[in-house]
């Protein structure tokens, strides 16, 4: 009887040790060597582990055999925990952004900073420029021309013509608001191809993508009031989805 009790205790202890996030991460990497697993930690649900795979988040049990892909909500707090984690995982190191490849606009004292990846032919980007940007103040905006050629075949050429204008921001604004392009052939040295590679490397697959000054990103169009709220809010309050295209 004593041996049976000792055996049960030993098995229970071994299971408890295995259930740690580090052990789950080790087992996942052994089972899925081709998958880039960057972090594993306990989720808000006992026995369920959060798995970060590059820029994606999934959930698994301690065995690693079963995976859940989807959203985890805290209904009491009315929070999308997965969205919050995705924002954290996809945070951008803004100090590494090549600002010389962006169109710089300063409004007011320019004390706040935004980085925008924009396709000139994206209707939500045009709305952002027409409806949101004019209502912002005390902000510096760096706009990276980021044409999504698969959706808008003419956007790369238009981006080059905008960049080659004498006043880049005025050319960008004129096209976004009125559809008027500058009178050049877009043959000057330009960063458009570099911006496409940069955005792809950052996992940006839609426009507009707005990056706040602390590196947190927002995908899609935001009205001025909501963008102002996010500029003023702490990171945990930012996890909402927005329209994009």
C-alpha cells in the first residue's frame, strides 16, 4: 500500500513539473520542428497554454497534441485577450524605421508621432487622409508609400510619381483628396520598392496600417476621435479592430 501511495505521488509530481510552460514549449518544438515557436506561457484558463508562433497566437493543452486557433475572451472584463496579445506580439521597433523613406508632415508642434503605411489607391487610406488627418494637431506623421500591387496594379507607378514631386506631401494630399497626380514620370530615385520589402518584413498585409509612437499598430481606417483616444491611451486599451482594405 505504501509503495502504491508513493508511486501515485511521484506520478502526480511528474505531471505537475511537465505542466510548466517551459516543458510545453520544449515538447512543441520537438513535435513541430518546422514551426517557429517564439514563446509559450500559461493562459488565463488553467491547463491551456498560449503559444506565440511568429506573429500569430494559438492555444494548446500540456501535451501539445491539440491546438486551438481563435479568440480568447474575458467576458467579465469584456476584453479580447487574444487581440491584446497580438498587438503586443506585433509591436514595431519604431527606432529601426527608415524615416528618410517616408513623407514627413508636421502639424502644430509635432510633439506626437504616427507612422502610416499607405497605398494611394486604397479607399480607406484616402478616407484617412481626407477625414482624419485634417482634424489631428500637434503630430508628426511619417507616411510610407506602400502600394499593394496585387489589389491596385497602378499604385506602384502612382507612388513613384508622388515621391518624385517637388512637394511630396502636397502631391500625396492632392491625389488622396482629388485624384490629381503630379506631372512627372516617376523616374527619380525613390524608396517605393524598399517600402514594399520593409512592410512585408513587418507583416503588414493591409492598408492603412498606423503605427503609434510607442510601436503599437492599428490596422485600418480610424476616425479622428478614435485615433486621438488611442494616442492618449495606454497600450492595453488599444485592442480593437478597424476597417481596412
